[in-house]
C-alpha cells in the first residue's frame, strides 16, 4: 500500500528532519529541511544522488528569501515578481554563514524557487523553513509527475508521499542566472521560455542559453531516462523495429506511419498528441515513460522532437533538451 500522507503529517515529518515527497507544479519533489545536514543527507541517500550535485531550495515568497539574507539585483527582482510563484528558479549568491550551506554541495551560490502548487506552499508556510527538494526519483531516471510514480520508484524509502494528482507542467523549472543584469544565462531550459523573458526584460538585456555542463553540476549526469532503451523513430525510412518495442509518436507521425508502406499494425503505438502543442507533450512525457516501463517494453521508438522544431515560447525547447538526454543513439 502506498504511504500517502496528509499535509499535516508531512509538515510534522519535515519538522522532525524526515524526507517526504510533495507535489509541485513542475514535478514531484523530495523535500527536506534545507538547513539540516541530517535531513539533506537523507535526500542524497534515497535518490542515490551524487554528492557534488546541489539542491534547489524552495521558499514561500520573496519576503522569505530576503529574510534569509539574500540580496537581489533589480533584474532578479523583476524576474521573480513576474514569474513567481511558478516554474522558475534563480541562482543567487549564498549569504555569509547561511544555514543553507548544507544544501549547496559546497558551492557559494544557491538556487531558489517559489513554487505555486498550493499543497507545497502550505507545507513551506507551516514548516517555516526553506525546503530543499530535488525531483522525487532515483538519480538518472525521469522525474515523477504523479504520486503513484513516486511510490513505484522510491516506495518506503521516503517517510511519506503527499498525493496531489498530476503536475501542471510536467517538466522541471527553468533555471536562470541573472547575476549580470545585462546578460541573463539560462542554466536549464524549462516551462518559462526565452520569449517570455525577452518580453519582460526588453531588447537591452541579452539572454543566453549556456552549455549547462559548465554551469550546473547536475547536468553532467545521465538524466530523465526510462528503463526501456529509447531510439529515434525514423518514420517510413525502412525502420527495423526490434521485438518488444512500442512507438511513442506525435499525432502527425502516427498519421504518416499508418500511411507508409512499412506500416505494421502488430507494433504497438502510444500517442504524444500534436507536435504543435509542446506544452501538452511536456506535461505527459514522463508519465508516458512510466506507463511504458510498467508494461515491460524493452524499446521505445520516439518521435524526433529536436530543438529547431519549437519556438522560444513555453516548454518546447526544454522538452527537446530533456529528450536529447534520453536517446540511446
Ligand atoms: P534537480 O536535480 O532536478 O533538483 O535540478 C537541480 C539542478 O540545479 C541540478 O542540475 C543542479 O546541479 C543545479 N544546481 C543546484 N544548485 C546549483 C548551484 N548553486 N549552482 C549551479 N547549479 C546548481
Ligand atoms: Mg532531477
């Protein structure tokens, strides 16, 4: 039986330095008191997360961030005021002697986020402490977007799971470094796209998506992968499909595949929806991986969703970035 718990129990457990999985608007988070070395170490152990990969710290609002000693420049404030609470995270200089040092894997910066999910907000407010919360999955795998996905992956390793249904966005937050107010760096693309930032900041501010490997320690590790091996679907070009495979395709690819002379109706198909609605694909992509893994398929042939297919608005580019990391070829 899943160890689903109430908001009140989650709060009590967190106050007692336990680790609980909580829904957020991006993906489910594995939360713990960000000021407790004991609690933070449990997160690393449960996830099997490399110890040099720091954690995002979650706050109730800008007021709480400032109370914790952070100093924000005008652009950072502008970004937070526009997009928070929501799926955006900001890299900030860690204040001197901050208790949050235990969540930073030794760095002198910390990434902060103000989530909009009501359950998560209630829990931060009630614990009255910033909560470190990476995605609630074993390191290397896709992030969970339902409570059942957390339960199947982590089970009793977590002290409890708050069931908040499906996550609104389904992929991880956009991470931004705005330390230099005229050159904004996107350390990880996410649901808030370059376009939305451009509209807010105007033409005088440059926005650059940086090669994350140099900027975020976590990006050198394997990420987002299902257990099944993922190949790119190359449509009707004489595709040799291995046994025990499933095709995970856009509506457009399904149509073309069915019309092609190589179409084989014995091969299972699962639909991602329209290529023109990347936000909707982002919302369900990890859940699709989960369902396919549950059914025991060995291979997934996935529609080619490369970055040049999507505009700079919304989740499209982030979706393409995540999927580029799960492909085996
Ligand atoms: P997640 O593992 O989904 O929680 O994502 C957090 C990402 O942010 C990882 O790739 C981390 O390496 C990165 N990160 C966290 N804190 C910092 C920091 N202070 N500086 C740079 N990257 C960070
Ligand atoms: Mg993660």
